[in-house]
């Protein structure tokens, strides 16, 4: 079954003084129908977080340029991005008084499958229609406490250590990414990558409803606007990337390599 792809990104500075999130959709120049979506949420120092997140995207872009599924597995590529970006961020840390680090989440799309990897608490959601197929587990203290039953899911948002990460690029230890995949792809598959400045305001069921009923551009607008409204003037940077697959119309040319990336209009600050 031929699938078409609609993809978009959205970002907002929130109520912070600096935007430290970064996002990119990178079509392959070598392999038809293949693309990498990467999102990073930086932190540490006035400019350190932004530099760390930018380094993640730069590293991903450079390594993906030479990616060939014949020579390298998706997991190998994603791990290499994490290790190299982590190393560079740590080296930069030695040259400054800042303590930069960054999350990482990436989606590798190929014609017959998707693979993903993540470090930290930037998330990937996979919906098939309105059904949640997968959500990446945060590498955070609150996620661990919730999984162990020490706190309830509904209490995690108010926990005093809710921003404490157990893994991030640039921390003392080399991070160990968590990987996932889905194959075959299907009509209605939707992938949402987002920073905690967005997902913190939406339960899974609400995300499912929005993403299954709206095209990516409209969905992105609604999510950004909703997060801003619910933040009540205390919102973090928020960033997202949306990829939605649909069955190609009869006689239409599949556009698996035609990435229509759009940054949706964002609400006024």
C-alpha cells in the first residue's frame, strides 16, 4: 500500500527568556522515501541549553547524510548520534562555566518501517487512528517513581522533582538510549515528537482525539495554543514535530519522499 506523508513542526518560546528547544525534519538525499525527524530540549546556563540542543540537531544532520540501510541499522545510527552529540556537549562544557545538557528524541522513517530512539523526557507518541500504540518512557525520576507505584500518574505534574532527569546528553555518564520500532506502516499512523513544555498539558486521550481528527498543521496549531493557554503565564519552551501517514489516492504518485514541512502560525506572546 502506497502512503502519503504530511509533516509539520511547531515551536514557541513559552514564558521563558530564551528558546532552548530545537527541531528538524531532514529528508535523505541518498535514500528515497527516508527521512529523520529530530527534537532536542536543552538546559543549563543562559546559552548553554540552546547550544546543546543545536549540537544534537547538527550531529544528527551530519551523520544522517551518510546513512544507508544497507550498511547501517537504524539503531546504530541513532546510537551514534547520541554518543557523538553527548561527547561534543561535554567538551564544550569544559570550555565554559555552563553545565549544558539536552534531551534527544528522533524518528527514522523508511518506506516500510519507522524506528526511534530517545534520551531524557522529550517524547515520541505513535497513534494509529485514535489508538495509542506507543509512548516513550521518560528517563526521569518522576517516571521511575510512577512506574514503581510510589506516586500516582495524576500527581506527577506537581511533584517537586518533576524536572529531574536520570539521563541526558552532556551529563557525566554516557546515556543509554531507549529504542523502538513499528512495521509495517499503516493508513492513519501518526507520530508526535514533543518537548515536555507541550506534553505536560495533554493526557493521551486528548492527544489521540486531536491528532486523529485534524490534519497535522491544524493539530499543531491547536496543541500549541492549548499548551499556552493552560500554562497560565508559566509555560516552558514548547516544540513539536508531527508526521501523519495516509493511503495514497488511486493513480496518485506516492510522496514518501515529499516532506511538506510547515511551521504553523503561533499565538502571540
